[in-house]
């Protein structure tokens, strides 16, 4: 029975053009230096480390910074209702013109996760909007459903 469910999920993944595991890859550009962008992400993760942001039903809470090594920041986000943990990695690249490109990757640690209601996308997007980086000049975002689970139906006010 479990094999049949897993097979159905993999078949659905192939048909739906989602990644085979709940995850999201996305690229952003900000009109600030990479040092400023990196610090903004770290500061926002620290500001949302406790359960306070979960009070109104959202998921702007339970972030943890794990490492900062050069231009890479890693961390986790724990979903408040089920306690699922998603791994986060942000890589910052200087644009040379005062802009910063950031590649983000969020992936569910739960081995059987396929659909995620766009949680992995929102893990990253919430940090960007919470820190105000989306208001920077030259802001842009690039991703799609084939590399970011359920991106087109994202509701980051909920997730």
C-alpha cells in the first residue's frame, strides 16, 4: 500500500512538472550590496526565531541560522503546526554594479514530502519581504513550478 502511494506521488510529480521532492530554487536580484542583503536575511531569520510570528496563523517564525560562511548562509525553518523542518541555503553574488544576486534553495527534510502548498518558496519569500529587500531598487525574482513546488499557487500570508 505504501509503495502504491509513493508511486502515485512520483507519477503525479512527473505529470505536474514539480520537483520530485518538496523544494524550491529561486533567484533574486536586489539593489543593495551583497553584504547588506546577507545581513538583512540573517537579521530577519534571527527576528523570527521564536514562536511569536506564528500567533496569527502564519509561518513567520521558527527560523534558525545555522552557518554563515563567506557568501553562503544556511539555516532551517520549522513549520509551526506539524513541526516539519526545511533546510535553507542562500548564496550571494556581487553584481558589480551595486546590486546583489541571491540564489535561494529550500528543501523539506521529510523524506516523503512531495507537495508542500508552496511552503518552501514562502520560507524564502517571507524573509525577503520581512526584511524589505523586495522594496530595493532593481528587485527581481525568477523561479517556476518546475523548480519550485507549487510556486504558482503560493500564498505566503498563510505559509
